[in-house]
C-alpha cells in the first residue's frame, strides 16, 4: 500500500466519499439507477472502512472465535442496514431489517448480554411480522410508485448521514491515545472489559511468576530461597501497600464486608468483587508462603506452598471473565435500582397501546 | 483483540445508515425501520460502554430503549394506518399540503417509468369452436 493511502484520515475520507457515492447511486429513482456501480462503491467503501478500523483501532489477533464472530456480525449488520436503506421494495426492506436485528443480537451476545439478545429477538420478531403485514396490506409493491421509487434529496441526505458518521469516527480517531513503545504484548487501549490490573501490575506479576518458576526448578537450595524471597517481596509490593491494594484501597475497603454476603448487591460490579476476593486470597497465600517457606529454616522449606503461590499468581494475572448470572443480576438491578424507570416504561407502553387504539379506530360519522 | 472502539464504530455506522434512510426515503414504513436502525446503533453503544465498565446498567438502558422502540412501533403503525386511510398512499410526500405558508411545494418533475403489462394469450373456453379473431369472438359465435 502506498504510504499516503495508509493515512487513517485519508482512508476515512475515501470510505465516506465512496459511501456517499454508493448510497446516492443505489437510492431508488424513477429512472434507471446504477446498481452495479453503486454496489461496487459501497463494497469498496466497506473494504477501506475495515482497513481503517483495523489500522486505527487494532488488529484482530488473539482470541480467534470471538474475532471472527465480531467481523461476521458487524459486517452483516452494516450490509443489511445498507440494503434496507437502498431497497426499493419495502417488503424486502423488512426482511433486511430482520437480518440487521439478528446480526446486532449476535453482537449483544459478544458483549455478554444474553438476556437483552433474547428479549430483542422476541420483541422484534413480533414487530417485524406486524410491519410485514402492514407492508403487504398498504404498500403498493406491484408497480412504480412515488413512495418506493422516489427519494427526498438523495445527495444531501446521504451527505448528512455520512458526515455525521465521519464526525463520530474522526472524534474516535482523535481520542485514541498515542501508542507507547513497550515490549508488552499488544493490547487495545479500551479493552473489553476494562482491565482491573494496570500494565505495570501485569509486568510485575509476570516477573514474580518467572522468579517463582525459577525457584521451583532450581537445584541449589540457597539460590532457590533467594529467588523465592525476591518473588515474595515483589508480590507483596505489587498487591499490597502501594500496589493493587493500595491504589484501589477505598474501593476494596468498601467492598470487603460485602464479600461472602449472599444478597450481594448487583449495583457493585461483580467482577470487581471477585477480583477483590482473589486479591485478598493471594495476600493470604503470600503470607502463608512467608511463614512456610521464607521464614522456615534451611531444609524445612515447604515446596507445596511455593507451587500454590505460583499457580495463584498465574491465575490472578489473567483476569477478565464473563459476568455470570446475567439474567438474575439484570432482574435484581431493574427491580432494586431502577424501579421507578420500570414503572414509567410500563406506563409508557400502556399509554402507547391506548393511543394506538384511539388513533387507528374508525370514528363514527367520519368517512375516511 | 476486539476493543470498545470496534463496537462504537459499528454503532456509529448503523446510526449513520439509519439517518440516511430517514432523511431520504419517502415510504412511511421504511422511515420507521430506519428509525429502528438508529436505535440499534445506540443500544450497541450502551452495551459496549456497560461491558467496558463491568456494569449492568448499560443493559438496563438497552431494555428501556427497546421499550421506547416498542411504544414507537405501536403508535407509528397506528398513525400510518390513519394516514393511509386519508391519503390512500404511504408516501410521506403527499402530506406536504400541511406545510407552512410561503414554503414552496416540492414537485416531482421526473416521470415514473411506465409499466408495459404482459398480454397473455387467452384460450377458448372448453367446448366451444375456436374463432378466427379474438377467443371471445369464437365463444360468442358458438
């Protein structure tokens, strides 16, 4: 790729221009529209857009299956969304919308929201069927008609929509922090979920793990003890005092009494609670290790405590699991924190139902 | 690895596409579907931010958005039905008659393409002698 084409701003501008052109060409018009050219422009825009996203916000490496699913669902949602906008026949538009919903539900699942995914599918399945019924009932899909074959200001409308998208993408590009040159494996700046351990924490924990591994295989007892002692000190410094525990002390102290409470409020991040529990457990293991290994006399060292500490450090350094009990937690949160909003949503639905019946009902004496 | 920004980008594109459709299309049902497309983009943003902060509040907001979308669907479709009864069309352009005074009306200058209807051959009714001219001619003579 020529160097000037690898400029993200240029790529964004190209993708947006091609997007405007493709949408403009594909929007329904009474005279023949250029479907081939429009499709080509939109596909080219999508390709440049993917290149821009990968180059600017990170390459999909590491977890292969979620990455493939993400690209599949996001491409599906965007492609069917474009089809909905440019489709002349509203019945086909409704089918394209159904695929948009399915694709975005896949994205919801990737974002650890299975309940919302199921709710969206159930609600929109009904909505789409009703829409379909309306299309078949009311829309003139047999021949050319003003509603399906004409559009309002195609060029200005496309420009407005793509300018808005471009503005958001440009803002995202500008807010991206500059990459720091480190030997740490490449990791996105806005990881999902946000990392509980900082980059420095993880580097320190990796060193601790390497030292503990070396102590386990060291044949010389003195050298092994030296390494184990050094690892113990570094771990104590990392997770206690000014380390993980110290930096997050206000949060951790507030959460400490809640740990083990069966009615754990979901307003608190369950992941943070689990992390706190794990940190406290690791501190305890490190204290045990000091007693059984570091302070023990020569030849009395407990190798099992060394191995246990190594295992716990390994697990601890790889935090970031999916939240469990999604449905239960969402329900608890809805009926504890957002009870008024639930009541209001219910009232809104009732008013909308009454309004729909009142609007659609035939009035006596009015011939329409 | 997929990060927050990737989801935000998809949400922004979905919203933008919905906006293009909402601004340009004239079919009321397509307009409604485009508005729903924009809402999907917004829900995706809420979920991604909720996931990033490890909070379930994003999902709760998503549920409320779906509630609003359902209310909108109910009212919107009832409104479309009423408008159709009055105008016999789903074209939003016919309602420019209620525009503000002094604003010029939009006139569609380009004519719609004419549809040439296929003329299918009609067979003679069974039991009648085929005529020379039209099939009905033969039938009437018989």
